[in-house]
């Protein structure tokens, strides 16, 4: 068995952050994070096949070319207002995130006899895998310390959409032929609404108590296009 490979990676990332004070009590800001990665992997694998007498029967050479294109971007807007000198404050955050991945992998397998003469291609395929994720969330938090207990309250909404598909083509004949047994297309949607509160208090210099409760209303929908099947799940739950 012999394996040779070459990996090439192109990557670019950046970050931008801006904060601004409207007054002595209120500030807001904007942050962006982005990253792009494009690895390219070329590999060649050689297999030697022997008969029961340990004599070389033939060899197989497989060449593959894997090209990836990955991108992710995230954007955050945040605002904080101090309500008084006791540490009470209210904050708002909104986040947007997107991720995409496009992968293409083609591979060819050629058979050779013991003299190194080619018998031709015995398999050739193209595999494409794509994924897209998009999420938006927003939350409001209130910090409200009292004389003996520090309390905090909040509400949050989150919306996520995911699309993922894998396509497998047989290209031995020269024209791509889709293989449905090795292909899949799936979409998923999740919406979450949540409300929560928490608190903590120092009972003694060495003992602290902490408590909290979170309520979630979640709705999820998944759809498999190949099976024409939809799965829906809705639930309301309390979490300590």
C-alpha cells in the first residue's frame, strides 16, 4: 500500500469591534467576526492485490481530489445601561450567525496488471456535500442586586435554520448518474423562546446559596426530502 497526498489551505479571517458611550450610564457596540477557509486535498493511493500463493495478481490506483469551501460570519449588537449606583443594569444583545460548507470530492480507481498495463477505470464517482446554518437570537437581561440577594432576570428568543445535503454520482460512464441510496437532503428548523431568573446569596463568609429556574418553549421541524418524511416536536419545559 502506498499513499501520497498534497494539502493546500487558503484561509482568511477578520474581526471588527466598535463600542460607543452614549452617556455615562449607557454604552452600545457592534462586533463582526468572519472566517473563510478553502482547503484543497489531492491524494493518490496504491493497493497491491496478491493471490493465495502470495503472487502479485494486480494493483489498484485511486486518485481523489477534495475541495472544500467553508465560510462563517457572525454579527453582534449589544447595549448596556446602568440603572443606578447599586449595580442594577439592563442589557440587550442581538446576534446573527451564518455558516456554509461546500465540499466536492471526485475519485477514480484504475486497475493495472503485473506488468503495469492499465485495465481501465473500474470505478469513478463524485461526492458533493453542502451544509448551511443560519441563526438569529436576541435577549434582554436585568441585573437587580438587593441588600442580601443578587437577582437577575432575562428573556431570550432563538431561531435556527439548517439545510444539509449529500449527493453521490457515479461518473464511470462519463455522465454523472445520481445514486439515491447514497444521497440525502435534510432541512431542520428550531425556534426557542425562553424566560429565566437566577439569584445568589452569601449565607456566611464560607457558604453561598444559588438558585434559578428557566422556562423554554421549543418548536422543531425536520424534513427528509428523500423519504418525504417530516418530524415535528413541540414542548414546554422548566429547567432548574
